[in-house]
C-alpha cells in the first residue's frame, strides 16, 4: 500500500523521486510522492515536516545512510512502530489493540489490510470514522497483494468477504479522559522524546474513574440546562449537499438507498455510497456519548422523521417541553414560544437527541465552554480533569491554557492578606459610596456592589460572605498593593499577572483554573501548599518503574531501570522531577499561617450555607465544605471553587470569545450547580470531617455592631474566631 518495492530499492525510488523533485524545483514545494518507507522513517525520527528543497536533500542523504547502517527488517520495524494509524494509535501494535483488541500476531489477513488502509489518510479514513471507505481501501490493498503474488486467489476472496468488526471506538469508552490523556502524551514525549512511542511505556495517572465520570456528567448536564435558558439557535443544515430525492426515499423508509453510489468523489478519487456521505457528515460534528446525532429527513407539525448516526430511521414526537426552544435573537432576547416542529427545524438539519424517560428529546450543542479540575488538597494529586465541554468539539485545554479574570472568587485571598496583617473577622468596615483617585487608573473610579446597594457598617466576615466590593477595595487600599502582592504570591499567583491597582480587589487579574484550585488548596490544607501533579508512575515494557512520584518514592528503591532508555544516565534519572501541572511553588514560601487559613475557610463555609448558595448546596447535607462563587462584569466568566479537606474542585464557565453568558447568570447559577453535582459523587466515600480549630484561635463573644469583645449578657452578640493574645 505504501512502498511495494521497499525490499528492492536502496532507500529511494528513482522514477517517483525524479517526478517529485521536478515538481519541487518548479514550485519550491513538494507536490506529490517520492517518499519511500526509509525516507518516512528518516523524516519521522530526524527531520521536520516542511516541504522545502533543503529538507528533501537531507532526507535523501539520510535515507542512503540509514540503508547502509541498518537492515531492511530493522528499518521496517522502526516504520511499523511509529506510523500514525488514526485515533491516537501510533504503530501497528497500538492500532491492533485500538481497532480489534488484539496483538498483531492475532490479526487476520483482512484485519491487517484494514490497518494498512489507514496509513494514507489516518485521520479521515479509518475503521472508526469511516468504515465504508476503509473497507474499499482495504479491498484495494488486498487486490494489490493478490496481483503482486503475496496472497493466493482463495485468500483474497475470503479476506474481502470478511466483515469489519471493530472491538471498540472512542464513543464506546467507559471513561472520557481525552484532555488528561493528551496532556500526559505531550509531557511524556517532552521528557522522553519521540522514542517513547516505541518503548512500550505504561503511564499511571492520578485520575480516579468515578470522579472523572462524575465531572463529565455534571459538566454536560448543567451546560445543557444553561443553554436551554437562552433559546434555540439555527442548526447546521446539509440539505444542499444531497438531492431532494434522497430525503424523499428515506422518508418512505427506503434504507437501501444508503448503499447506492453517489456522484461525489472522495479524496482518493473513489465514488462514495450515500452511507459514506452521511458518515462523513456525522463525523464532522461533535460526538457526545450521551446523545444521538441525527439528520432531519421529514417534518410534520407534530412529528419529525430522522436518520440517526446508527443509520436507523426513527420518529420524534412534538411535546410542550420543547417550548424552551424559542428562537434566539440575542443572548438575552428570544422569539415567541414554538408551537410545532415547523417553528424550529428544517429538512437536512443536524440535531442532537438525548434519551429520557419518555424517549428521545431534542437538544442542541452548548456554545458555552467549561474548565473543571479536582484534586486532593493534601497531596496535590489531580483526581479529575476536563479541559472543555467536549474534546471532539475543542481540544483546547482551558484548565491550564486559558486565563480568564477571576472575579469575586479571588476575594478570599484579599481578605486573607488583610487578616494576616492585623485585621480581624469581626472588624467593622463602612460599605458606602466612595470615589478612588488611583494614579494607576486612567480616571476617577466609582465602584459599586453588584446588587447596586450599600450595606453601611459591616463586619469583615459578613462582607466576604456577601461578596461586598467596596470592603474588598478598602482592605486592599489599607494594606497596600506591594504588600498584597507579596502575600498573594504565597498562594502561587504569578506576580506578573497581579493587577497593579485597586481593581485587584475585585478579581481583575487573570488566572487559569489550575492556578485557582492550587490557591484554594492552601485554605483546604491548613495553609500548606502543594504542587499539582497528574502522573503517579511510569513503567517500561519489562515492568520496571522508570518514574514514580515522590509521594510513593519508597516503591522506587532498587526498581529503576535504564534498559529502555540507554540515553539516560543514573545521575539524570535521579534528577527527574514530578509531572507538575504548573510551575513549582516557591520553595521559600509554600505556606500561610494556619490560623489565617482556618478563619478564611470558616467564612467560606458560611458563604455556601446561606442564601441562594445554601439552597443549592443543601442537597449535600455537609457541614465540612466551603467555597466561593465568582462572576466577572457582564457574566463573561463565572466561577466556583470549593473544597472538603480531602477533595477540592474548581469550575469555570464562560466563552472562548469573551462574550456574555447572559443577564441573570452568575457563578451561583452555572458553575456552582456543576460543583454540587460532582460533589454528590465525590463526598460519598468521605466521612464528615469535624474541623479542628488550630492552636492560637478561640471562639470569642463579640458585639455585632462594634466588633469588639462583648459583655457576658450582651444580647446583640455572636461568637467569632479570633486569634488569642500571645501575652
């Protein structure tokens, strides 16, 4: 399929190369062909993939050199171990496991040819994405083998009649961990080089399957709920790509038409069947394990006939439940409620359908994006990780690569800084209109609270619970920007991204969700910070441990092996650092005062027990959790970070184009419900944690109006956590 003269030539095919080189001289770039297996191996291991003359000359020279140094069998082995064969399978052994759950020794002739069929266009033509086209390509390869005398006629006829039976596909995986899997792949290759693909490594991550599954389910459920609050968008329509007779025949139940050839040619110049065209349409859209993709075939007011991506014809019945699908005009304005399917769908529309108690129900793919990360605060181990709504929709990793404004979710760290510098949770601060003249701001600044009202004199505890803006700003002004920066760096926040003005108090600085969860872990872990990590250990093909995280370092004694990595020295392997999600915390300052952490945590416990937050978290029935919402201006970003002693999670919901999520959307309405649904699973195995007050703190009775210690019989008082006088 790739190079039928491989065992005869000396590294290049002269005629094919001459044609390609002539095209190269004419255009300055390689237009076609000329690449033998030897040249592909050289390109894969030693060269870049640019299409310029100098690279081609190097490729030819190195191909000759490789042919003189290695046997054909050795070169072919290198090729088979590195070639990309679709669906993240690099090498034939990985492809055999991916597509058939077999080793290469167990493959039939037809299965081997099917794997070979993916080599030309692995991302587009592979058994999972396009089985029909893969079958055509497989049969062509078998025909070539028969023509060249590698197999007999009986073998050929038997192989082309063998059906394709895929053992599994991405949509059938029990656990979707593609964001963390891609991160692991990048980091392992960065550390060990491309040769890691061929070393048979097994990587054990810190991800816990039940928590990962809970994260994905809570993210998808709540983003679909959010999306329904903001109306129906026009679906992608494919009617222009198909003859109207196709829809007419399918509407009559004629599924046989799917096997007929269609006039359109594919990338290999082969005529396609209609089923291949529909597969191509479905493959271009986002896959969701929880939803069926379908094309609308026929519409009546009360019913829709659709062709599912399982190629069955089914009917969807109208329900008043679809009245949410008002036509979206803007994120905040909608058309009238739909009365039937004519108001929302057209023939050729691509739709998403979810199973429900009453059957299939209509959905649409949310536009909003999400980042979700959970960890163990005491170790820093990442327990679940979702870098977006869906990896096939967007593989951009928002947990560590996006830096939205933190909003009010940043305020606990401002309050911690104030309390570390003399403020008490009982101190009274006046929440009143004020104008700030800040030399770092372009004009006078008149901040307001998001409610539009002012509370007057208010205790510091209550101000954080209510997320009062003016108090946060006053605390920062009294503390000073430089002193605040120094303290905030203790939480791992990079100084370069800390705002240099008073807007810092309102969360104007931008941080990744990974940075936010690491900072909240300080509060959950009694003031002690931990670096976040995601790989526990790596073992080679001989079951030798070549990497183990320091938390389990004793297991590494006498088990290190360099056999699989001869370019490593003993000294180098000793210096291997953990696979950290973020740059390491400053060794000189990886903790804050445990008393300050405990007071802040206690205030955040109250913050999620009261008001709308309390109504949402009540279902958890826990008194040992704490957290804080965050919402930026115009609801461009919404946050919730919360924690138990042994489990923390940060949620961000927003859009990649920084557009508003809509009026009346807040961290409490979008991000918090995701956290709550996740914690329903995460807290099941964690016992109630009776918080232990650290030494140096006491509950002292204080007057609500003055914030000072109250008399014994004072009726207008409450008990507050205060630091004991060391004297």
